[in-house]
């Protein structure tokens, strides 16, 4: 067995994907969780310097979320020079991962940046409190421009 195939089988096993998974056609008949784990399997196999994961936590049950988060955490520990941009609408995956930075985007623009505390604040208060602050800042900015 090739070294690559052996490594791929190990990655699949760590993601709780059976041996038969690798023989199936790409995404054919996959459940939502299998599709998400397949994305992570590809990331592990390719070992990119930068991975952009868009809503990797959506549609996952608690066990699937833990499996993916554990794999991401391990990848980050082994590949110190790699970076992961994790796009999510929910802080639940952040219970298992510790991001270096948290950025909030509204209408395609980063409107606030911070550490893990920012994600916790949004989880507790919701995005509306942040939108109110942004709206007040816009009014102040417009007022200053017209003065």
C-alpha cells in the first residue's frame, strides 16, 4: 500500500470515516456530516498553508462537531506555519478551538475584531447589539463629515 493511501486511511479513521468511504464517488450519497468530514479529509491530505473553511460546522450533530474540531485543532498543532480561516455564524465550534483572532463581517466588511471574548459577547448578546454600535458609529462619522 502506498504511503499516501496509508496516510489517507489514517486521516479517514480520525474523522470516523470507514474504509468504504474512500471507494465511494465524490459526495455521491454522502450525508451532510460526511460532506463536512470529507472537506476536512481533503484539507488533511493536501496540508495547505492556508485553509478557508466556510461554515464547516453547519448541519453537524454534537459528535460530528467534536470530530471536526478535534481534527482542526490537531492540524493546527502539527502544522504551526499553516493558517485556518474559519467562517461561522455560531460560536459552538469555538468551544473546542481557540482562535487567535475573531473578526465580525457585516455586508462584506470587517466591522470589529478581537479575541475569543468577542465571540462570547456575540453569543450572549447576539449580533443586534453589535449592529447598534456600528449604526451609532456611522451616524457619528456622518455628523463629523458634515460639520
